[in-house]
C-alpha cells in the first residue's frame, strides 16, 4: 500500500524491498533513473563500488539520486573509463540514516531553512579525496530557500536542486536531484571558487618555518592543505574585510611570526565544526556534539560565539569580532565559514594550542560515523518547519512531482509489471 501511495503522489516506483544489488539496480531503472543504475553497475566492477552497494543495502540510508540529464555533466562523462572514480562520486550521494522531517509528511527531506543548513556524513571515505579528523567521511550540506521552497545543495556550481523524495520500504529515502554532486576540493581551490582571493593570497604570503618533514618552510596555505592536517574550521575574511583591515595589517607586514599567529587565530586545529554545531553554541552555549564549549584557536586563543538580531558572530580572545556571512564552505580536509572582519589578534599561547590539538585528535579518534543530521536538528530560531512554513515544501514537491509523474509514468508502468509495487 505504501509503495502505491508513493507511486501516485510522487511518481516514483521503486521496489519496496531492494535487498540485493540487482533488485536495487532494477528498481532504479524502473523509476526512470537509468543513468544512475548503469553508473552503479559500472562502479560495481570495482571494490569501492561493491562496498558502496553493499553498504547502501544494509541499514537505513538516504540516496540522492541524480536524474538522467544530470549524467551529461562533462565532469561525470570524464569518468567513463574510471569506474573507481565514479564509485567515489556515487559514494558522495549516499548518507547513513534517513533524513526525513518527522513533523512533515513521511517522506519530506529534513532540511534547515536558509541561513541554516542540514549536514550529514556521506559514504565518501577515499583518503585521496577526504582527510577529515578521525578518518571521518566527507559531509554534504543542503538548505531550503523559504522564498521559493526549493531545497538545494551548498557548494555546488551550478546549483543542484532536490526534485522530490520517496521512502522505499522502511530503510531507504531516495531524493531525486538535477545534478551530480561533486566532492569538495582542497583549500586553495575552494577559496578561489568562492572569490576569497585576498585571504588566499594572505595564506600564501605567510611562512611557517620548518613545517615539512624535510625541514622546508610551508606557507599557512601549505600547512592547512598538508596531508598531515586532518580537520579544521577556518574563519575566512572576505576580500572587503581584508581591505578594511589594511592599516592594522600594514603594521605587522614585516613580522612573519605575528602574521602567522594572526592567521592561526582564524582557525581551529583538528576539528571541523559545521554551522548547526556553531550556531547552537552561539544560541545556547553548547551543542550535544561538542565535548566542551571551550573552543580554542590554533594559536591557543579562545573563540566565543553569539547570536543576536544582526546574525551569528565569532569573537577572538582579545575581543576582535566578526559576523559569519556564509557558512559550511566545505574542503577535502575541513570547513570554512566566511566572516566580514579580520580577527586582528596576535596573542598566542602555544601550550594551550597543543593541548587543544591533543584533546581534539583524541575525541576524533574515539568517535564513530554518525547517521543523521550533524549537530542535531536545526536550531529553533530558524527551523520554521512548523506552522505556516510547512506547506511551502509540500507545494514544491507537488509542483515538481507533476513533471516527474509525466516523465516516469511510462517507466513505472513497466516496473509495475516487473515488481509487486503495492
Ligand atoms: C556486482 O558485481 C558482483 C561481483 O562481480 C556480481 O556478483 C554482481 O552480480 C554485480 N551486481 C550487479 C548489480 O551488477
Ligand atoms: C531505521 O529507521 C527506522 C525508522 O524509520 C528505525 O525504526 C530503525 O531502528 C532504523 N534502523 C537502524 C538500523 O538504524
Ligand atoms: C581513491 O580513489 C582513486 C580513484 O579515484 C584510487 O585510485 C585510489 O586508490 C583510492 N584510494 C584509496 C585509499 O582507496
Ligand atoms: C531564494 O529564492 C528567491 C526566489 O526564487 C531567489 O530570488 C533567491 O535568490 C534565492 N536565494 C538563494 C540563496 O538561492
Ligand atoms: C624559512 O622561514 C624563515 C623564517 O621566516 C626565513 O628566515 C627563511 O628565509 C625561510 N626559508 C626559505 C627557504 O624561504
Ligand atoms: C619538502 O617537502 C615538501 C612537502 O612534501 C615539498 O613540497 C618540498 O618540495 C620539499 N622541499 C625540498 C627542498 O625537498
Ligand atoms: C604526505 O606526503 C608526503 C610527501 O608528499 C609523503 O611522503 C607522506 O607519505 C604522506 N603522508 C600521508 C599520511 O599520506
Ligand atoms: C614579531 O612578533 C613576535 C610575536 O608577536 C614578537 O615576539 C617579535 O618580537 C616580533 N619581531 C620583531 C622583529 O618585531
Ligand atoms: C551582536 O553581537 C556582536 C558581537 O558580539 C556585536 O558587535 C553587535 O553589536 C551585536 N549587535 C546587536 C544588534 O546586538
Ligand atoms: C595543529 O597542532 C599541531 C600540534 O600543536 C601542530 O603540529 C600542527 O602543525 C597544527 N596544525 C595546523 C594546521 O595548524
């Protein structure tokens, strides 16, 4: 009965109990997701792909399923002869846990409303592409735009939207999307993509002497990008913020030590804190995911967070403060939040920095992969998932579903004959 309801409301017809790989593939084909099905089949030729499929069929998962047109993306076409690379990309579409919004209809995707986001760990773990703390897998971030009800992914260019969602059996939420998600790149690439060119230049201008094992100096960019750096939360000033701070920075221009400290006071070493965690610390002073609200910079200075009518702010130990203007800009080994001011603080406490690092790495080593939203559900100030906003998402589902129903109607008829859909 449930599957029939899904079929009629959302236009999906996936096999209710996809418990083996060929069922899963056939079900996706039946729902018209034929390119995804053949991508999974190709990926299945590799160990990565086989592991992905077996994980997907075990326990609760959310699958973001690119539609056929999405596979025309040249970045995906270029993986034609690289099934392992394809398997990595597909792994970035699967999340342990069912991200449903229980306060809405049973298959509505759980999503924060702008400026809040929902984030979850995916199955992408390849160590060439992901180097987060505690060998965590890469995360995916999305948000709902309350003006038009659209749920879309952060950090994807061009924008990728959620088309509609459907619960398959009781262990798989399938959300069709109109693009193939790309895993994040390294810090230089990501800063560049986000037009944060001034801070990128700054990171490349400042030396950390003798950082590399061979005794060579690294730039701060090199330190953040090093394969030994696992997890960071970097507060990146906008280009305008750096222009505004020009005179304060000019006074330090000759002193590489001070400049390095100033930059270290812009990041947390060895922990990636995503916006739901930081916003909840800002609003409530704590978050269940954090072992302590004592957040220390890489130079050993405390960070404080607060939220008021102007937004969410980060404040350094000496009182220098900035507003977070964009959050959850992901990189392969950490996360960036964009701020509107330079935190001009050249104080440091090396002992405190190294003990914060030791504690962060030990916490990360003990934690296991988390299913469901990182940092819990979006904080109350911005959830807006109850009351008048509920219908926004439903309306979108229905609007999009009508297109999908047309597209999938033929395929579903075929699938109905193949599987017991009701
Ligand atoms: C995946 O590969 C395995 C091993 O080669 C094979 O047994 C299985 O049938 C394949 N599954 C699919 C869905 O192609
Ligand atoms: C899967 O989700 C259902 C609710 O949809 C829950 O009852 C069940 O415990 C979950 N199973 C696992 C293995 O987490
Ligand atoms: C990561 O994926 C690439 C293919 O994209 C593969 O060559 C490499 O061996 C993988 N690394 C690990 C550690 O699995
Ligand atoms: C949200 O939707 C409105 C209306 O479609 C649009 O103008 C605005 O640019 C969207 N915001 C984002 C961040 O996409
Ligand atoms: C390494 O950094 C130190 C201190 O900033 C500097 O004196 C030295 O010239 C740098 N070495 C190279 C090769 O750039
Ligand atoms: C030292 O190691 C770094 C990082 O591996 C490398 O980029 C650099 O070229 C090496 N320098 C020398 C002089 O070998
Ligand atoms: C990091 O890179 C260096 C130099 O490129 C290499 O020798 C080392 O094995 C790498 N370490 C890890 C943990 O990948
Ligand atoms: C550079 O800054 C460091 C740390 O702020 C300070 O200890 C040092 O004396 C400064 N060096 C010069 C040459 O001013
Ligand atoms: C909000 O907090 C920031 C940082 O503490 C502060 O600078 C700003 O004045 C506050 N704004 C309001 C409206 O309270
Ligand atoms: C993190 O802290 C450790 C220990 O103090 C240090 O070796 C490492 O360079 C730091 N990493 C970054 C990215 O600052």
